[in-house]
C-alpha cells in the first residue's frame, strides 16, 4: 500500500509538470491582432489605429455604439483630444511615456459614429488603465 501511494504521488507530480505549455506563436499573434483596432476611410484620408493591450476585450464589455449620440461623442472627443494634446506638448509636466503623439482630430471633419465611438472609448480605457483624469 505504501508503494502504491508513492507511485501514485510520483505519477501525479510528473503528470502535473507537463501541464504548462508556452503559448504558440500563432496564439501570441492572435492576441496581438485582437488588441489592435483599425478603422480607415481612404476617401477622407483618415484612420484610427488603437494598439493597446486589453482594449478590445474591454471594449466588448462597454455600452454599444447605439447608446451614444454622435453629437455627444464628438463633443467629448473634442474635449479629450484637446486635453490629451496639451499633455503631449508638456512632457516636463506629464509622463512622456503615456502621452506619446498628438491626435489629429479636427472638429470640422465628419469622422462618423464608429470612429468617434472607438476614440471616446479609448479615452475612457486610457483614463481607467493608467489612472489619468483628462
């Protein structure tokens, strides 16, 4: 009985050591692709590319696009972009690792609801993830 328990314990230990397998390259690429959101419109010469780990998974838990009006999204984005860009040009006052590039968002351009929705939600995600208040 003592030997049987020893064999079972040894077998369980050996079996459990094989339990972890590193993610394959395909799995890592899929995760990277899923964390990249790209919306482009060649006729208007604009695109929005969001490369933020976890953003896509977070986005699917938020209110749907139809929840917001276009004017609400445009107004909030205009405010957020102005504040964000102000922080980009003040690297001594704000973390230059968080505020890398200015966002070229122009209020007279009609970007459409999808772009405004993604940009608005990215600002919310950015504030929550990095504990920033825009």
